[in-house]
């Protein structure tokens, strides 16, 4: 029947566009109680998109197919309406009939007997917007790795700039000036070790505010993370240093139910590999890096909403998933150092490009105490996230040479401008639908959920101290000094990002062979 086929295709297109975050024109609104303007005009944008998605799914399952019969006819079960398909149908039918109850004031057999506010909250629970946090987690790990690399390059520059503020820092490092048990200051050394290893550790913490109540689609959450970096670099000359680093990250996101209608968490574990090089002259320096990152996630989402109808059970269930992500990054830095006595000033510009992709995956049901309900898991398509962050910065430092070492306290400020500032989409559909329905939806689906647009501009403030903890403790027969130990400790905070607070504490050690 051509007419039925057209109706079914139209319904599938409604599903494809149901969560799209733009103003949906009246002609694209799916037919049904959940999409009635009397209700949706009182919903938030997020609730409205969830209403359209669930109504369109219900329509697709109940409209006749090209083969004639509906998959799940409202009047009675068909042979095709069983298992996972039946679970999805039961869920969307409850929501549709609840909307009918609100509109008509008449009970429905499968309605939840909720008011419009309760229905809006139930709709929120059905959407997997929590998964958008994967992008934030991946980007923050990359940002922290780039930050630690920047601190490491600054330490390299300190060693290669032997006449900073009139002090022969290179000689101090070579001759053990900062060591109580190293090489006596009068010893002769023709150079210092070309090969060094370093270890950095960082911990970050912060939070993100909710945007689902102001037209967005991202929940509030708190986060904490730890990163470790181990690397080697080799000094080819006084000017050129190159090396690589391996980084490991662990990050946890806990969604904030006090701000959003949400419950659950996301954990990630992963690593990064970065190669870098730096060219240093007395009046300028330049550095660059190329890197790769891989993260594995464990997602956990709760779905909980009440039924005030004694004949219809409340929903209390959970779903879990294990997606992964891969990313490529590239950085370029150029700076001009200025010195006056023991005071140093760095003026610099830098650019950081990231291309991140998360893999597609399917959620599965997760055990939960008092479980009631199923069929809320999703098939989730991959995300593609691009970022081009540019910054201009200034660093002020002071070289202090007490008897016990060389200390360089510093403060730094950076103004960042995001040039690739589009939001990214995430395609999701209910899992377990028939292959032909699934294929039709995926073929026409551009995206289902949309992240908040990244901030176009923000700034980073940091302060810390780097130090020669121990000068060279030995000189080889060839007159090369080694065994020196340097370190740093830094606190950084990100300001000017909407709904986002981010703080990072970083420390590291560098050892010269």
C-alpha cells in the first residue's frame, strides 16, 4: 500500500529529527498527544525534543508497515511485537497515554497519572544526554597533557638559556651548585648530559552546571581526574631538544542530581603518546608536538520516574555501556623571552588542534536493586569533535639562588580563543528495533543530541615554582656532568567558561642521566 509506506517513512523521519536542537517547524511535528502544542509549549526545549522522539517512535511502531500490518498495533500484540521491541513499545505507550490523560483529564489503561511537570521529568529520564560528557572528558585529558608538555618545555628552556639574567644557570646545573653532596663548585665540566627523563603528575577537579533548563542538552556534573606522564628528551645541541612522552589518565564524572534530572556516572581510563621538539635561541623559541590519545569509558545511567497509577509500575532501572575514543593532536608555540637582571618575561602565542572521535556502541541493561522496567537502552553512534584553540600569554618569573638551590617562582596568564567553536552531535535510537526500522532511522539521522557550544573565549591563570633540586652529582671521564635533578609545582585555574569550573594541580621531576 503506497499510502501506508509513505506514512511509515514519514514517521521514521520524525524519529530521525526528534532530538535535533533547533526550532522544529509545525509541519515536522509528529502527530500525537506527546507532540501536542498544549503540552510542548510548556516544556523546556530538552523535554520537547524528548517528547517528539518518543511520540515518533510510538508512531513508527504502531503505523502499518509496507508489508501491511503494524509492528505493534495498539489494539493487540502482533507476532513481531515481542522481546526488546515490546519493551520499547510499552515504554513509549505509557508516555503517550500519560500525555492523553493530561490533555483530556481521562484515565488511560497504561498512563502514569502524572501532571505536566511529572510528565516532563519522565521525558527527561528517557533521553541519554549524559553521554555527551564523553567529549568533555576526552578533551580535558588532552588539555592536561598539553599543559604538562608546556611545563616540561619551559624546564628545557631554563637549562638551555645559560645566561638568564646574568646568571650562568647552565654552569650551576653542571657544577653541582645546588647540591650538598654533588660535584664541588670548582670542578671542571665541559657540558651536561644530553639525555634526560621526566615524570609528571597532575590532579584536576571541578564541575559543570546544567544547561537543560536554559535550552541546552547537557547535565550538571562534578569531575575529578589524575594524570601521569613519563618521558624522555635528547639535547641534540644547545638549541634543539626533541623527545616523547607517554601519559596515562583516569577521570570520573558524577552527575549532579541537585541541578539536573539525572543519576549516574562515567569513568574513563586511557593513554596518550606525544612526540615534541623545541628550537631555542636567545631572542625567541619555537616548539611543536604531534600526539595520539585513546580512552576507554564505562558509562552508567539510571532511569527513574514515578507512576501515580496503582496499576502501572514506576520505572527504576539502569543501563551501561563501554565506548572508546581516539584523538589526534598537534600544537605549535612561538615565544619571545626578555630578561632584566633576575627577572624574566615570556611573551608567546600558541595553537592547539584536536580531532577526537568516539566509537559507536550499544548500551545493555545493568543490575539495580528493586529493578522495574527495561527497554531504555540505546544504540549510540560515534561523535566527532574538532577543536582549534589559540592563545596569547605572558609569563613572569624571578630567578632566586639561595644556598640550597635554584628556585624560579612564576605566574602566567593566557587568553584563549576557540576558532573551531561548533557544537557536536550524538546520534541515538532505542536499541532492539527491527533491522529495517533501525536501518531507515540511521540512514536519515544526522544527530539526535547536541552538545553545548564551546566557549569562544576564556582565560587561564597559573602560578608555581620550578627548581634545580640537585645539581650534577657526577662528571664522567669525558667531562660530561650528570645526575642533576629539577622539579616544578603548579596550580592553574580556568576562568570565563560558561557553566564550567576547572582547576589543575601539577608537579613534576626531571633527571639528567
